[in-house]
C-alpha cells in the first residue's frame, strides 16, 4: 500500500521560544522593593524601641522624676544586660530574657564595689606617697661612693692578703735557693773527688795494660777489677736529687692556684650583678620571710627548753677536767713513713718512731713528702673535728710534739722547715724545761718535765690547742689560741736517744 505523504509537513522542527525580558526585569525590581521595604520596617522598629528606651531614661535624668514617662510607672527595675533603669512595663515589653534586678539592690551592690575601689585606691596612693618620700631621701651619689669605698676596702684587703702570701712564697723560694746552692756546691765537691779517683783508677788500668810482665798483670788485675766493678756499681745505683725540683713544684703549684683564683673571681664577680635583682625580690617577700624566721625561732626556742637541748648546751660549754672526760674525744693516729727523715725508723704498726742506729743506716729513697734536714715525721691523719685528744709517750731528754699544716716546708735547711719555726706549725718543746714555739718565737714555761706521757687537746673550730702532762691527774701546761684554717697533722721531732710512741686510747676508754 502506498504511504501517504503530506507536502510541506514533513521534517519541520519545533519553533524557538523568545524570552520576555520586560517581565523578568519587572519581577526582579518588585523583589528588590519588597526586601528594601522589609529592611526599612525593621530599622524603623529598632530605632523606635531605642528611642523609647532613651526617652524613658533621658526624661528621668533631665526631669529628676522617678516615674517612667512612657508608662507613668516607677523606675524601680535595673536591666543588668543593657545597664538601664526601667519600669515593669518596659521590662516586659522590651527586655524579655535579660538579667533583671531591683534598683535598690543594684545600688547596694555598686556601693560595695565603690567602697572596695576606694580602699584599694587609698592603699595604692599611700604606697606611692611612701615611695615618693623614701625616694626623696635617697642620696644616690653618696650611697654609690660609700659602696665604692667599701668594695675597694674589701678588695684591698684581699690584695694585701695575696701580697703577704707572696712575700711568704718569696721567702720560701729564697730558702730553696740557698739550699739548692749549698747542695750544688756539695755535689760539685763530691763529684770532683770522684773524678780524681776515676782518673787515678784509669791511670792504673793504663799502666797495667802496658806492663810486659805476665805475672805482674795477673797479680794486679783481680783486685783492680773488683775495685772498678764496685765503683761502677755505686755510680749506677747512685741517686742524685735534682736541686731544681723544688722550684718546679712551686711553679706548678702557683700556676694551678692562679687558674683556680681566676676561675673563682670570674664566677663570683659575674654573680654580683644579679645581687640587686635578688635583693629586690627578697625585699618584696620580706614580710613573709620575717614571719617564717619568727616561727623557726620560736620552734627552736621551744626545742631548746627540752631536756635534750639543755644537755647538749651543757656538753658544749663544759670543758673536760679528768682524764676520763678527755678520753671521750680520743682520736686514732698513725705515723706516715713517707714523711720521716732518713735517720728515723717507724715500727710497731706505725705507732713508734725512734732514731736509727748508725750501723743500720742506709741510703734512703728521697720521697717528695720526706723531711730532708730535720729529724721530723708527720702522722697520716689531719685533725679538724670539733674536739680531738691524743696522748704520746716520750723516752729521752729532747723531743718536740707539734701540729702542722700539710703544706709546711720540708726541704729547707733554715728554720722554715722546723716545727714551730714558721707560720704553719705549733710546737711544744720538751727538754730540761718546756717551751712553746710558733713563727720562730718561743715562750719558756715554768713547768719542768715530770711525766713521760703527754696529752694534746685540740678544739679546731674554736681555735685552741692545749698541752697536758698525764698521770693519775691532768697537769695543764699551756694553751695556744689561733685561727686554724687547714687540717692539722700531728708531728714529732726526736733528739738523741729519743723514742716516741703514740698511745692506744681505745683500751683506756674501755
């Protein structure tokens, strides 16, 4: 069947719509006008509400009336949120949800705040006035000069102290110089004698080498060989002390001291700049610290009223009188062989020292701590306790019982290395009578030796040193008063046929 087609209707597309811009512009303008109208209405409402609130407050303020102008109601309500005075109707209409209170209660609260502010302002003002008065009295230049003079005097004292030590050091070096010169002179003489003997022996060897007689050679050679071997052996084992060694020790010690002083001064002077800040902090905390100190003082006072406190004070103030009381402060001592002179022999567990018999003397090893020219020896223990007591027994006519600083001179031939002959030792000399020595100054005592046993009682911190003869009772000999700055080492000097024993006081205490 043939398809029926209608001419002009086939393949035609849908016509395109044309937008009406006039209508769109009209709708947009209408929306803008509506939004602007709503905004104006909202702004007008806000302005009217603010105007009414201002009118209420301002009218009250200008007229002095206590009634709301708008509502003729009492102004007895305070809005804490808006900080406004309003009436009840204003509160319901325009301050819904705000923090509301009464005018009278709010006035009372504000009045308290005002009083507190007044009190605080008055206190600050008083402090400022006091500060102003104090600052007006401060003489800055005068205080600065006084501080400068004081610091100068303190540092000048330190410099004087260093100068005194330096003079002592120069004296020490001079003593070593004399000793070294004498030692070198003796060594030169000894060496010259040995060289002459060696030249003589060398000439004998030459003559024996050139002899033609075999019999004569064999007869002379054995004795000459033994003599040469003995001399060679003595030279190999000969120990020669370096005369310059003391100077090297002094240089090393002073160098170390200089570094320590420099480091100490750098540290301390750097901390001085912080003192003022710390002082200000302490001043601000002064009242609290004074209270704390008062409480601590009261507590210590109350404790001192107890039985134990009274006993402690009594023990500290009462001096021992009987030997049993002295033995309460007994200390153990032992001799130090490394310090003993080569003529001394240490025995019986380092408790006894005596002179070595001539037939048993030998060349001693020169230990750095040894006394070179004085028959002296020190103990191992340095005493610096509050109280110390020990006893020794002396056999012989002459002896010295001393206490010395560890750094006292031990090499000089002068009095610097003798107990009691320098500033670093104190000595009780026992011979036909007693005497006490320090800095080469001696005091003769009227008491004559009657007992072999002597007691030494040291109060280090208090600075007293007392000597006693010990028997059934304690016979006081002498008390030295000094300022001890280092531990004190007991020491002894021995005369001819002398023997000293350190007593064991443990058994006596039992």
